[in-house]
C-alpha cells in the first residue's frame, strides 16, 4: 500500500480544502495510507544564514522524504496560493530540498466558480523552481468550485461526477508515483545539483 503525505495549503481554522483532504483520506483508505499535514503553525520564512530548518519545517521535510508521493490542496487567494503555502515552499527550497523528484498531485477547493485554477497554475510554476523541482503529475487539475456547497454534513462530496473524476485522477497518480520513483532511483544527480545550487552564482 502506498504512503502519501497530504499538505493543507492554508492556515485557516475552517477550510474546505481540509474537508477535501479528509474525504480523499477516507475514500482511498484501501489504496493508500494518507496523512494530512497542517502548515498553520510553521513560522514565516526568514532565510536563516546557516540554512537550518526550524523543527516543524524539518518534521515536514522528513515526512515528505518518507512518503511515496505528496498531495497538495490549496485554496485561491487573490489569484494565487495563500502566503503560508508560499512560505512553506520557501523553507523547503532553502533548507533541505525535500521535494526534489517527489511525485506531487495538486487539488484545490475555492468558494468561487472557477475553483483554484489560477492558484494551481502558480503552484506548478513554483514547484518547478531549481531548489524544489518536484515531479508534478501532468494533466491532473482537480478543482472544486463553490466549495461551501460541495460537501454534505459528513464531509462527502455531493457531486458523483466529481467523485468519479477524483477517482480517475487518484488512480493515475498511483501509476505516476510508480513510474516516477523508478526513474528517480536511476538518477540521483538532480538532488546533488539542487543542493549545490545558488542564485548568487547561477
């Protein structure tokens, strides 16, 4: 059984993205063990001179490395991702590069009609940065618009078509994880390149 880490990309006390990840965790329990990681207690990125990650950031990095793949669910704030998620990615890129070559699936729920499409687009760009270089599953945009009305009182998606869409994407992700990890195991150079990368010399 696969082991996935899901990252809730917001610090909101109430979030439909949290509900979405909880639904994913339950709905696919027979296919993968999925842990939900809250980033709301992580400090704001401050570029420490020694590049040492705070304890909570290092805890996240360790969980990422132990996981077969990562699921990130983010709302959309002002056409982009929340500041807390951007800060978290800054920590990971600057201190430990834990996301390099890690298979990633993106999801998102937002109150508006368009879901989190623009936030996911920005997130893809960020995850492709030299010190992140995650392996993002292509053609896999899963969006929930009008998310306040999308779930019932038990946290289950109401739209059966959206559930079928999610099931297909999740199944694709499992295959993507297998293929990606096979490729990564034959090439360790990207991790070394990222560890030595510097914006001051490149």
